[in-house]
C-alpha cells in the first residue's frame, strides 16, 4: 500500500509540478480552473486533463503525458564532466533512462552568486553549453528536488518508509527472549519478506532491522562502528530510529533494560509504526 502510494501521490504531484514548469503558471492555473468548472462532480480521465492543458497552452502534450503515465521507474542523473573555458561552461550529464525527456534544472555557483538554468534533454547522455555571468566554482543538478528522479544515497535521509517497502528485510535479534515479539513487530509494517539473520551476516545486508535491550544495542552499535543510540530524557521508553550508513540502512529497535514486559512494548510500538510510516517522508 505504501509503495503504491509513492506513485499515486508522489509521482502525481511531480507530474503537475513539471507541467506547470513547462507551460507556465498562468496557463497552468487557467487549465485547472476550466477543468474543474467543466468536470466537477463528473468522471474524468487523464485524456480529459491533457486536453484541458493543451487548450490553455496551445501545445501538444501527448508525449509529455505518455512519458509520465506509461513509463515506469525514475531516472538517475550523473554529472559526467564539466569544464569552464573562460567564457562558457561545458557540461555532460548522463541518465539511467535513455528514453526519458525532462526539463532539468541546473544551478551554477560562483563566489558571489548563483545562477539557475533549465536543460531540455533526452538520451542516455546529453551535453549543454552554459554562459554564466561569473566564473563557476561548482554546480548542482536539480538542487530544489523539482524533478521526478531517483535520489542519490547521500541525498535521501533514512526514513521508516524505506523499511516498509523493502522487498526483503533482514532481521537481527540480539536477545533470544525478543525473537517472537520482534518477528510480530516487523510483520506489522513490512510489506516484503522478513528473514532472521546472524550478527555476522548483519553488516553484509543492504537493509537490516536490529532488536535488543538498550545495553545490547549500545554494544552492537559500537562494535559495528555505527552512531550511538540517541539520548532520551527518560530511559524508560522503547526507541525506534534509522541509521544511514554509506552502504546500508539500519532500523534499530531498542527496548529498555529494565523493561520486564518487552513483548507488550514491542507489540504496542509495532502497531503504531504503519501509521507513522505514512508521514516519514
């Protein structure tokens, strides 16, 4: 359900943003207003929506809507090369979906200012020649995250939803008494397969959820060279947080050392996580 919501809500929102950037704010607003007046309380299709925007802008938007509605996946962009010849900035950008056509924002930074450019592109690799006002120091692709694309690992903060939609979730239990409750906890929100693993396997996994008492978690984090457990005002609470490691994501569940009802604690928190995941990014 969460995975489909990413497309149903996230991609749909980005479609409208890309459409507004393409035809302009005035045409976009006019089309939405006319579409609402004509189709309020009636069934309407994406074809009807496309025709409303075409009428307002005077553009043929067939290929635009076809790409957004029929093409699956999100392109991953890379800056393959960039050099400044004293007057012009030459850049080469690659993308993982060669049939993808997008208007890609590029921001160029100088010592005193920044300049924004829009690149209309297609193909697996494309080149552009820009004329910045000042000598550039660095540049950024889609700095404001206005393009539907796959984020680089360093761009995306760790969020609970990644655990929810993971096809396979490795589970490490540091305390055998928590094993049954940990499995029930994980199955409350995980959409994919859950597999119990050993400590030795844990650091080889791309995504792992770890359960244990607070001291056990502290020891494991230190040995694994991961950031320490967050400090709480009250140490009597079960903690759940994400760690973003360069090669993996770790979801940690820490039960208080003095908690004699850890089964109940995990069950209670586990039932709340599916609701919290909807708001975790």
